[in-house]
């Protein structure tokens, strides 16, 4: 059997220290990063952000959330949660909830009027995700009054959502 390299040994020691630190209740690092500007189909400029919890010792991501903010045609400022993911072995620790709270707070500071997200049917924990989003005040577009939904999403997007994903697209008005 080959002898592990020193680099591998150091990596294992950092992982061990990390587990011990988390068991003692040490905090994960919250890192925020501006990912840049993207141009959307209607020529709107979207500001793309990332927030993540990182283990202070191993520097591994535990949970991450990506979101973008842009102005809609109607003049409202829209936030979109693009991706919220927690590593499987770190689920059920409240990391996703804390990241979502942080992202919503950041979007409120940027003057966002409402936040939209889509539930992916491929998620391994769809029920848990939906429960988390409802707890945070998100509701399916199908539960909003039609006039409100059209004002927020625009008529074309509203009709597409209602036709294909009425319970998978969630909205929170800030």
C-alpha cells in the first residue's frame, strides 16, 4: 500500500480540525462576492451576487446562494434567487435559512420590490425547500391576486408561469 503524501496528510488534518471546531460551535465564515453584470434578453442589466458559508479551516463551501437584481420594464426592482445549495452532509443545520435571510436583507438594502425563485423538480429535498421558502414568506404565483402577479412579472411571464409552473414559481413582496 502506498504511503500518503504529506499534502494529503495535511488535508486530512485540516478536515479533522474543521469537524472538531464545528462540534465546539465555532462559526462558519460568511463570504459575499459580486460576480459581475449580465445582460438579460430585454437589455436590462442584472447585478449578479453570491453569498456562501465557508469552513474557516478547510475553506470548503458548506452552503451557497446566488442571486441577481435588476429593474423590470415596469420600473420595479426585481430580485431573483438563482441557486441555493447546501452540501448534503451539512443539511438540517439552518445554513440555507441563514443565507436566504442574508440575501433578502441585502436585496432590501438595494431597494428590491419583490423576489422571485423557481423550485427545481429535480431537487432531492423539494418538500424541505418549499417548506423553507413558505416559512420565509414566499408564495406560489398561483396564490397571488392576478392583477398583482401581472404587475410584478409582466403579462407574458405571468401567462407562461401559469401555463407551465403555477406552483413552482414563488414570489415574496418586500
